[in-house]
């Protein structure tokens, strides 16, 4: 049985005399298989050459055996990729935390200083006193800081004595409601003239003036004036009001004054 190749069949169909092929087409198939194998080997070598540096870097990081896969062996890098130097990844800069706003300082409490009430004036003190009850034997004296009630010693005491007379008790009785109407302190001051007195009871005018002031204080206390409001002092003849050279001046200097302190 004679075998006709494809070339002979084509030549017979076209009317061309067939050319004899002593070897047949078997060599062609062998040639094509060899070329295909060479192409696959060449592509594999190129892939291995492109991935060698990447595999080495991954092996160094993982300290493990290199793993090869078909996908990795058959993947081609773009042209010029082998010439690129791998760049170190840029460090990640974390944003600095925003500082927390400082709390606003609490306002310091402001101390409220209440103004001191104004001290009453002398006129205010006079307006508080029922002066219409004093009578004619008590003289009211005012200055910038006090109000005084001046009484002659001739009315209050016998000459050279410190015991209150009946007339003196009557005068002081009119003064009690006036002094009791206000809470101010009361200073009772005794005054004498310059004539010396020398006896067993009063060696000098100091003792006489102090004793007379004490008698008035005892009377005021016994009639309801609080003792913590009272004070007695004797000035003798150190604070005269008039000339001690004449009788009228000496009579004016012999006195007791009750001073209301504002």
C-alpha cells in the first residue's frame, strides 16, 4: 500500500508533478518540537534572571527557604526593571498629638468689703438726746468728737467736800434719762481751781477732783447706767476754763463734766 503525503496530494490536486520526499514530514515535527522546547527554556531563564534579586531579598527577610511557583517563574518584569535600585520605604511620620488646651483658671473670688458705717456726727448725737429735760443747771458743750454736760461744783458739792448735796442729786436726776437714751461711753471728769486744799481726807486737789468724779459715777451706776460705760478721772487744776486770779474765774473752773464719746 502506497502512502501519499500532504505535499504529494497537493501537487496531484494542482496538476503539478509530485516531488518525492524521501524523509517524509517527520523531521519537520521534530524540528518544531525542538524549537518550542528552546523557546520555553529561554523564557524560563529570563524569568529566573529577573526574579533572582527579589527572591534573594525575600529570603533574607524571612530566613526561610525560597519558594518558587509557576506564576513567579513565568512573570516578566517590564523593560529596565532590572536596572532599578530598590528604594527603602519612606518612614511613616506619625502626626504629633495636639496639646490639650489648658483649663482656664477659675476666677479668684473677690472679697466684698462692706464699707464701714459712717460715725455719727456731733449733730447726730445731739438729735438723739432729749435735751429738753436737762434744766438750766447743766451746760451742753459740743466739739468735733464729743458732747459734754458741764455742771458747776457749787451745785453738786459743798465747799471742799466730795459728797453730793441735795441740789446736786436733783440735777443729776434730770441727767439720768438723757444718758440712758444712748449707748455711748461716759467719762466723768472732776476739775478744781488753783487754791490748795490740805486735810487728812484730801491731801491735794488731785484727790478732791478724783473723789468728786467718783461720787458722780457711783450715783449714775446706782440709777441704772451700766458700769462698763462709766469711767472717773480727776484733772485737779490742770485744765482751767477761766483765770484763777479772780473769784469768778475760780468758780468757773470748779466743775464736773460728763463726756459722751462718739
